C-alpha cells in the first residue's frame, strides 16, 4: 500500500487566496483525521471523520476552514480566505476503523506558507 | 492547554545510552500511544498502552503508564543515531468520540 497520500506537498500562496489541501487515506481505513502542526501550538486536531461523516470539528479554528469527505478515498481541507497565521504543516492521518485502539497512519504533510 | 505535556522538551545523549522521556496528561484516558516524527516527515506509531496496563515492551522500547499520576514514560534503550527524532505521546480520551490529543513532543538527539 502507498500509505496516506497528501497533495500538494508544498503550497505558497498570498493572503486572501483560497487553498485546498487533499488527502487520500489508506484503502480500507474508515477514519480520517486532519491536523495542523506549528512550532507555537504543536500538533492540533482540526477535524475527524468516521465512515465519511464528520464526528468532531471542534478544532477547526474558524469559519474560514472547511473539510469534506465525499467518499471513503478522498478528503479535502479548504481555507478561504487564507491568512499568514494559517502557515503551518497540515497532516492527514487515517485509522483502520473508528474506536480507541487504533494506530494512526500519517501522510507526509503539506507545508503551507501564506504570504 | 495541551492534554499531553512531554518532558523534557529536548534531550541530547550519546549513542548507546538510554533515553527517557515523560508525558503527563490531565483527563481520564482510554489508552496512550507514542509516536516518532523525523524532521520534515509525518508521525509514525511506536507503541500503544491501554489504561489497564502498567508496562509494555517492544524491541528497545519500554513504556510505562501510571493512571493515578496521569503520566507515562518512554524508555529507549541502547540508543542509536537513527533514533534522533521528536517523540510525542497521544492520549485517546474516554469521552466516546475517540479524539487523539497529542502532546508537545520531546526532541531527542543521539550523538554518534
């Protein structure tokens, strides 16, 4: 298996532009997580899905952020409009099934820079 | 504030020495997991310990859990230069939504 795939790996954009990050979880995995990592705040859970349904989006910072999972093999995280403080590495992770006793498999991350 | 706080924030040791890092958390957990992150990469799962377990081993890794003190430790024995990475604990809460809350991480540097 190719593991969790994220695209793009790097994104540089200007403030006010729309940014879309993409994730393909491991085939057969039922849960998908979006995280943001910065030096100041560490690794923050933004949202997670179970069977394509958003279960907890309490970590989404504000209405500028939205996430979708239209099917089991694809998810997007959109920021509109983007701001410099959104600059971070965004990780997608998946687990085999919902529930507590699962290891998370992380993608390589998307490094976002908002100028 | 963070659910998990690792201690120390940074650790530098010589190859062959043991490395110990600690994690403290605030609320009741279902299980606790340790992950490693190499620079510029995603996190990789190392080991999981359930709330009713006290100690677990995996190769050169030894994890302990003390639920009364809400703390865990990760011991890496006979460290190697390849162990240089950041290490994070992740707590899975008992709230029912199975959120994974990651700590602040310990940056380990193993000198050859």
